[in-house]
C-alpha cells in the first residue's frame, strides 16, 4: 500500500532485514522488543505495517531499486539473511558500490552457510577489503556459529568451575549429536579454550557418526587435533615430557564416542574416558526436536545415577543438560522430580538464541571496550578495524563474559 511505502521512505535510524524467513522473523521480533524500528523485505511477504515500529515490504531483493525502496540511506543496520550466500555477497557488492548513499555508517551483517566460503567473506570484509569496504562495519556470520556463541556465553556458568578437577583437565563438557549446531559448539569451545585457566577443557563428543564428523572438522581446524602441534615445531630439543605438551596444547582435548550417549554413560565408557570426571554441561544437538527430548531425559537419569542424591529437603550442586531445539521448546524440563536430579534440563531454540545473540549479546560491547582501552588512540577506530582483529577481541570478550 502507498501509505506504507511512504512511511518507509520517511524512516530514520531503522534496521533493515533482507529475507523474512524463520531467522528473519525471530530477529525482527527481538529488535522490536529492544525498541528498534524494523523493516523486513521479502519477495513472498505482503507490504504492511505489522506494528508501530515494524514494517514488511514485498520486494525482490536482487532488483537495483532495493536500496531506495528500503531506505538504506538512513538505516543504522542491515542484515543480509537470504538463504543463498552468493545472493548475499551480490547484495553486499551493490551496497558497497553505493557506499556514499549510506548516511549512518550502518553495521552490515552478511549471512553465509559454508565454512569454506566463510573465509572468503572474512577476507572481503577484512584485510583484503578495498577502500570502500574497509570504511564499512561489515560482519560476516554463520547462523549456527553465532547461535553457538550465544549458547556457550549463556549456558556455561560453571565451565571453568572447580568441579571434579583432575590433573591437566580443568573441566569436562559433552556434546551429543552431529548436527550443524553441534559442530559449531565444538568450534566455539576450541576458540575460547585458549583462555582456560590452570588446565584445559575436555570435550566428549558422543553419538553415531561423531568420529567421521570430527575427522572432517579437524582437517579444516588443526586446533582440534593434538597432532597439529608436534614438539619439533616449537623448537624443543630438550626432551620435554609429553605431559608438558599435553597440558599446554591444544587448548581442548576432544574424545569422540561413536555410540549413543546415554548408553555409553551406563556402560561406563564415558566415565573411563573422563577419568571418572563427569561433565559439567551437556549440549544435546540432534536435528530432531523429539530426539533431543528423548536423549536429554535419558541422559538426565543416566548421569544423575552416578551422583549422590541430595539429603531430604536439600539440593545437590546442579549441572546442566541443554537441549538445543530447532523450532520450539517441548517442556521437557518441567518434571515433578526436577530438584531430585543432579542434572537439570533446559531448552533453547536455535532461532531464538541466534536472534538474541545478534541483538543483545554483551560480548560485542566488551570487545569494543577492550579495543578502546588497549589500542593506540591514534590508530583506526573500531569501525575501521579489520574483521579478523574484531573477531580476536570477541574471543577474549566471550571468555570473560562466561
């Protein structure tokens, strides 16, 4: 309708979401709840005013008229959420070509799916950027990686706690399933594990197919693989003990269990791998929400049986089982005997935690603060720092946020 398009043309300081799918809907809801004015653009949507600060515009994002119709010039943030990452890259190129039209220096969040193409996105946004790109705050992201970051920041309260501490291992956590979010959680732990104090993190990755998945991931991310750090590369000729290198490198120790997780707990296989150290947190990440519910309940019983029950009326120190759902929570945490289990179940949906992390995660603000404190005042501002420098700051911020 004409009156909606006219209202959109008068917006100032708004957020533009390109692609109003499941991710776009949750992101729009989170932004509106945070007090922002939001314009969502999608070819299959109907142009309408959905709420006081929320507009939906029907438009083909690949048409050259997009920037004018969506009022990019006065937007403070642009989110390129099309499912095809090459379409998102083409849109980014179009925005860069008209960079002089962007009055607010907006943050530009660019979605990608393939981690191999993720490096290309990072290069384009960072140290290989041209003059026009380097003047923009471009933030490539993989939705699963961003959600994993939010999950670890929010649901790892005792990740560095003093639970079952033994030898060089500071803490143990378990990931169950081989879904995309499971892989992202593992990579997130590897990135922030370098800050783990007084030891390192052990990760048990359990479920059918985990050995193959780990072999594929460790080929692309050597930090997951202890064989990537031979002593010779560190100039060691003194015959330092293997224990020293086991303690120092890599920052996490990954053990794969190519079998159902709850069955492995009951058989004692997990306990043997962990030197009888039970995980502080378990992330259940199947592609099916029902499978997550079944596995989380089964693990709750299997793991809690290995810890003493609290005294009558008392409470045992609680550990976490997080079911990462894809579409909706199923209410599996609400049981009459909840307080009698040593492991408590929580549920979180992938789309919801993605949107919340994008909008309200405090690690970004911490990272920006670190840069302001430690950077040379005469150097470039945070806005103009290369993408990989920002990411390095965010890793430290994530650790301290936990």
